[in-house]
C-alpha cells in the first residue's frame, strides 16, 4: 500500500490453525527501526514457524512504509503491512493489527527497537509452562527490570505503575511494557478506548483471565525520536485510570445459560 490508502477491517473469522504466532507492531515515523526490528523478530521465531509479522503504519509521514515494503521484498517475506490513512494512536494501531492477525496468540512490540525480540521465546515458554496449571491464562506481560530510558521517563513510569497497582490491584509491576503475549479472541472482546494498551492487565482480569509477568530486556533507543513525554503519558493516563476503575466497578455479572 502507498499514499494515503487506508485499511478496511475484515471479518473476525480469519484464524489459520497452522499459524502459530502473529507479531503486531504499531509504527509511526520509525523508518530507521523497522528493518533491523523485522530481522530480529524473524531470527527469534525461526523455530516457531509459521508466523507472521504485521506492521501497522499509523499515518507515518517519513519513509517508514517504503522501508517495510523493501524489507518484505528482500529479506522478510513473513511481513504483512496495514496502513492508517491518518494517525489514530497506538491503541488503534494495535487493534487493527490484532483484528487482521491470523494466529490465535498475539505478540506485540513497540516499533522503536527498545523491546528485544529475543525475549519472545521466553514469553511463549511461559505460556506453555503455565497453560496446564492455569487454563485461564490469557495475557503474559513483559517486565522491564532494567530500564534504558531517560531519568524523567523512568520516574514518570515508576509513578504511573505505582498508582495503577494501588488503584486497580492488577498485580502487574510494569503495565507500560510494549512486549506482550495475549489471546486474540479475548483481546477483541475487551472494551475499546484510546490508550487502552496501558491497562491490559486490569482489562484482561476484568474479563476473567489470569495475567502473568515475565522479566524481559530493555534497550536504549538508538534511532528515531520518541513520540511520548510526560504530558501525553502520565497526565493523560490519570484520566484513563479513572475510566478503567469505572469499568471494573460496572462489570456485568457472569450469567450461566442452559438450553432446554
């Protein structure tokens, strides 16, 4: 796709049983990062074939789209490309990718290269190890034990995570980590809103699912410019937090239905 084309969402019934994993990556103006990231994901998932890598270009104004297309044509045929005609935000981009994904389980990564694709097998191993014990496990979160960010981002993230844990009781140390593994169908049933990707543990728990956190690596950004700061992360998140608290309080009772 080129220019200002947009993607029309397909029907939900597109799961391919032989597809083991779909990796969804929202990107906006990450031309220098998408190629190296695709190669790392391909290397990490060689033993998990077949897999797919879905880049969702969220209205980039640089050469991100062309860089992804070139990588698909030359080195990573597993790439699929979806494009928003205009910038819609990270949560919308993730939702677009998940809706189009062909696998039952989804991995998400940030497009800035700070998440390490080499951690994906650890998430898959954790899922396999816990599925027999916890049949309701539907979300595995990465936990960045050592952050490679500026002091301001580390402090704002620490404050946000502390407040979320205290108010939402989601038991998750790092809800802002971009690398996650989750069940596609469960995700698509969650209530949608802007910035929902920051509250997935609480939303999955609201849906009756178990959540697990796994330590992962975190890398410094070496290319491109961050899209987030205190204003559009910490302060906006406070408003969203109260919305999620309202959703949890208004959770409908689970009703058992039998046909006679």
